[in-house]
C-alpha cells in the first residue's frame, strides 16, 4: 500500500511539473566512462517512475513465488505431521491392546515428522519391552532422551520397566537420581515406596512414609501397615546383625506408641524366640497380654522353650479364670499339658478351644492326646474332622 501511494505521489508530481514547464523540458546529460546519455528532464522523470514501478512489480512477483513455495512446503509438512499423529494414536491403541509389534511399527514409522517425537519413542520403548527386546527398548529410550526436556519422562518410563522386570537395584539407582532433582514428584515417590519394600530398605521406607501421606499417595491406614512392615523388617535385620542384646537395645529406643503395637510386639517376640531369648520373650508377651489380650500372642506361648513352664501355665490359667471362652488360651494351655504328658487335661482344653473355633492343628493335637489315652476310635474320628477341614480349604 505504501509503495502504491508513493508511486501515485511521484506520478502526480511529475504530471504537475510537466504541465507547469511544458515547452521548457530542460536537458540532462549522463556520462559513464566513454558513453553519454542525453535526455530531457521529463523523460528522466518518466524513466524513474517506470523503473520504480518495475522494481515494485518484481518485488511483488518474487514474494508471490516464495509464498507459494512456502505454502506448498507447509502443506506437505503439516500433512506429514498429521499422518504421524494418526499413526502414533493408532500405535498407542495397539500398545493397549497388547499388539506390541504393530505398535512399535506405527509409532516409529513417521516419528521424525511428529511435533513431539518424545512420545513416539517412549511408546516404542514400551512396545519393545512388551516384546521382550531389551536392546530395542534401551535404543528407543536413548532416542527419547535426546529430545528437549525429556529426562523426567524417560527416566520414569525406564524405572517402571525395571520394576516390571524385577530389576530392583537398577530401579533404585534410576529413582535415587530422580529424587534429588524432583523430590516431590508423586510418581517418583510412589515407585520408591515399592523399591524400598522390595529391597528391604526399611529405614528409608520409614523416612518416606510422611511424604507419601502428605502427597495423599497412601492413607493413614496404609501408612500404619507399611510402618508395621518396615519396623518388623528392621527388627529382623537388627536381630540378624546384633543378636538378641542389640535387638532389645533397639526396642528400648522406640516410642511408647510403637511398642504398644501388637503386631510389632509379636514380631519382636518371634525374633527373641529365634535368638534363644525365650524368657525375655515370655515377659514381653505376658505383660502385653495383661493389658491387651491378643490371639496371635497367645499362640506364641507354646512356641517358647522355657526351662520352667509353670509360670506360663499359671498365667494361662489366670487368663481363663477371667475369660473361660478364650479359645487361644485354652489351646496354649493344652499344648503345655501335652508337653507335660498330662493327656486328660490337654484333651479337655483342646475340646474347649475347638468348641469356640475350628483349627486343624488343635484337631491333630487332640487326636494325639486321645491316642495316648488309648481312645483310638475317638482319635480316628477327630483325625477325620481334621482331614475334612484341610480339604475344604
């Protein structure tokens, strides 16, 4: 538009000057080297105007040519990109359907023309993983990592693949590197929870739990279960490394709330029993049962290897005076009587325990106590009940 206005202004000025000085055209001489050009002023003005018009026209044509070329180029580029997107979408569907070979083929065919090649290579990596081809999987991950801002997506994909392959050590390395740069990423935290549990990194799991709750990745109930598992794992680990004395020292450092957790009391007691600290285990179990009766803890009592079983028997008899329907106390007391060859007393308490609930082991013990008293027919009937109970499970 500016150029057209400029041409009209020049043309108008030329017409004005021409009309004003008609008949007085003047004289122009242009000398270049050995050549001279002579013309009137009017001719020069017309020449300049024509030259400018030609120049503008040439510029217009050149722009049109370049625009047409660019439009043609953009048309084909957009067409390729749309096709790439279509193939990628189809590849993702194939991946979800489990057709990994076709998925890989579709997402890699036009990946170079996709506006986000990272997506293509990540899907291809998952497809290669589905085919069990680790070399291709890693190759696609390498290509994906070359894309802009790709590290988090690539490393998370790698960590998930490592977990699916049970490569927990490798996944731990991958996720530990990510955790330093993305400490609050919920996917990183959730994957670390799995890795810590699988590698039995109990202390790290305990330290991670508050953040998992804060980010709402686990509920309070799930936190309690994971904390129980981690603390029990730590107790086992310390018992293996430091024996019963180190185990007791660690137990004493725990909070009062933790030490009242019945699951952990059972875990602690089992570790003491496995380390031949049965008397200490009996004290822990007895004091806990006085405050919090618990079936699992009653079941532990017959497993104790005590030099003198009398205190345990007295404790169980006292518990049954308070609650005659305590099946596990009856069962535990019966087992102590069985160990002391008091067959009749054992029989009575096993029968009372079985009247409250079914138990394959108690049926077997009862059959044994009946055989010892030569009640073979009754023992046979009890054994049949035990077999029926086993087959129904």
